[in-house]
C-alpha cells in the first residue's frame, strides 16, 4: 500500500482517500475482544483504526520492555490488517488519554534534573530508547514495508502544554532517523496559539475537538490553508472522575451531525470508537485547582460501550458514514453475551497490618519519603513508626500528600488526609510504645497540564506537634502479588470495622464464561483482583457503581476474587455479578 499527502488531500495507491477512522486502545481492551471490535468498526463504515501507545506499561520497570498480552501492539495491528483496516499509531511519548501520568513511566520522576516534554537531555535519552524498542515492533508494519500503518503522530496536544519547538523538531527527526518513513502529524487544540506552539515543520497539523466544525478550523485555515483537513480526535463523549454527579453522555443525533460536517470538510478519527477500561491502577487524573482522579471505566459514552455493545450513537453515525462510502456496509455483529452470576459471600479475610511482611519488606529511614524514592510507582504504601512518649490531643501534619492517607494508632483509625483538603492534619492521642501507621494510596498521576510531576505517598516533611518525628519503617505495596496473604476463615468480628482488609471470595462456573459486571455495594473504597487480574478501583462516591468483568478473566471451574477494602464495610462482605453495567 502506498499512502501519501499531496496538497490538501490524502492519496492511497495513487487515488484520493478519505480517512474515516475510529480510536481503539489495545491496552484498554483484552486481546480476545479485538476481532469483535474490528468487525464492528468495519460495519460502521470505517477504513482505519487509530491507537495510542503506552510507554509506562511497555517499560513499567526501567530497561525492561513488555509487548505481550494486552500490550501486544504488533498483534493488534496485524488483526486490524486482517480486517482490511489501515492504522494510525500515536506513540507519544506523551499521550494524555486520561491515562496514568499521560503514558509516561513513573520512574522518570526519580531522575535528577528531569524535566518532561522538552529538550531535557535525560528525558530525550529515555524517550529515544523507548521509541527504538516500540519502532522495532511497528516499523515492519508500516505501509512502506507492506503493512497497514499509514501515519504516525509526534507528541500529543503539545500546544496546550509548552512551547519548546526544538523539542518537537528533535522528536520528528528521531522518528525519521529510526526509519519511520510514513507521513507524520501533530494534533492540537483549535486556538491559534495552540497551533503555533504545538506544530512543527514536516508534520501534518491536525485538530482535536468535538463540535462546531467550521468554527474549529478558522485558525487552522489561516495558518495551514493547503493541507488535508483532519480532526484527529472528534470527541463523542467524555470521561468521568470520582465524585462526578453522573456519567457523562452526549447526544447521538448531534454527534452524528458533527461527523457529517467533518466528512464534508475532510477526514476524521472518532474518539473513542470504544473506550474500554482502565484496568488495574492505570487511570489518570486532572489537577487544576483540585485533584480529580478518573474512574476505572473509560466508557466515554463512545459508539461502543465499555464492554463492546453497539449503542444508538453507533447507529446514528453509521447512517451518516454510509453516505460517504461507495459500497453497502456489512451487517453489524451481535453483541457479546452477558451473564448475571449472582451473589457471592466472602469466605476469608486478611487484615493489612498483619500481612505487611507477607506483602513487602520494610525499609528503614529517618523520615518518610515519597513512593517513587522506594523504587515503585503504583498502588499503596504504609509508613509506620513507634511513638516514644505519650501524646494527648496531638496533631500529625504533612507538607503534601499523594493522594490519600489514613492514619492509625495501633489498629485504631483516627483520620484521613486527602490531597484536596485545605489542611493536611489529623488529631490523635496515643501512649508511649504505640505504633502510628499511615496508609497512603496513589489514586493516579495527573495526565494533563503543569502538575504532572507531583509525587505520591508522603511528600516533604511529616510533623508531630510541629516537630520532625524520626525513625520510620516503610512498606512498599504495589499490590501486584497477593499470593502470600495469610487468610483467616472468619470474615466478621465486632471489634473490627473492615478497614484495610483483604476479602477472599471463591465461586464456580460450570459453563463457558461470559462478560459480566461486579457490584461492590457493601464496600466503600478499594480495588478488585479476579484470578490474578486487577479489574480496577471502586469507590462508593461514584458515579461508577459496577466494574466490567471480561469473559476471558473468568474460568470455567473455580474462580478466586480478592477485594482490598480501605475504608470499611457498609454491611456484610458480599459481592454480586450482574448482567448490565451501572456507570451513574
């Protein structure tokens, strides 16, 4: 396949080509669903699929790369090619995408003199190394090498962030030097300054927006009159943050009209075709005046729901796209089967403090340090110290917290500090010899804007009654291996409120598993691991009330589910599998 830009149009094999694309993130959808998604994308009338790439998952540990399973972008692109779909790849290194740290690896924050997304030498060294590993997978799949990748993006929405034009030029030159010879592009907001700061010579400038097509192209038409017009992210919905009043939705009819207007203008990429799920601890956060961590679901009110179901918005857009395709569209595949497996009661529990040595190894320091300085980036961290005198109506204060900390004296909860609080302080009383513990949770690094480099855990000084308290034992808890937990068969006692406790559930499926959804109504805040796979976080404040459970995570036979509950039970430790989601 030959693909190139000529004047204000795209050419494929020498003929004018209108790019009609849908965004599908391989890392938010399990591999056994990719074929179903691609079939529905083709039935919509799309000829292209677009995806971001996630540096922080491909290189979760510095120097160790992973392109397997849900991270197998090579297989993802090959499957797209089998469905006759061209592909657009957006490697970053920064992607935003409401993804943890915007796709950047946490360990960049441990480097001295690090400044991200600019001409910082250390940052350049690491992203060029990452790109070399990613391009080893992508390059054989470029259309110039007989594959289906027709375009690739340099950076992402840089005009919103900074103005280092030499950095953008360096990135573009890195792509070319490493053998990427397909057309390159940037994508930015629609304002004139966004385009002036975010574009670079040799890369097609594209736009990101969700409505009012003609208005959005005013500055673009002025600055770049003779290039193909493309909306690289035509937003069909929006993402949710914990504490939002309701799940964000948009009008199917209005979005279909916007698609029609854009196709009259030029080319588009529907963002998102399917949003998918922020499995594990991968959801990001926005942080302006307040910190707003994203929910586990990335449903986005997209054309396909989180679990891949066709929506009314899909049908409305399909009717529009049909006008721009010469051939009739294939039939729309049926939705995958869903099942309600009912209620399951916990069979055992494991209290966190009793299991610290089973989960982690203590690190001794004079004062608490941030999570990153202990050599890990996701999950929780517990700081403990033994008090050497009595304290009455005293106060523990923190310079900064990332992002939520619960304070205990012995096993007694005394208060919570959250990043959005006006004061990071908790009152307590204790006896000499008591153990003071701080259980801190990373709820997701900021993925957009100037506060991306905020650290996690206890950041800065921790004071007791205005004095520095020395002598701490710290337990890193990435929560990625729960095999060594010491469970007790009893699950409820009057003396415990269910805080900071793991609950184990076992249940058996006699037939082939189907997709389902998990309700955690009797729990308040935590995360869920099913058969070793982290389904993601839950929080009673919503709006999301169910977690998506893909069929391939379940087993025919005995299944094990573990919930870590940080805030305590609302009732009996019971979960329920239902056949439909509730996103608020």
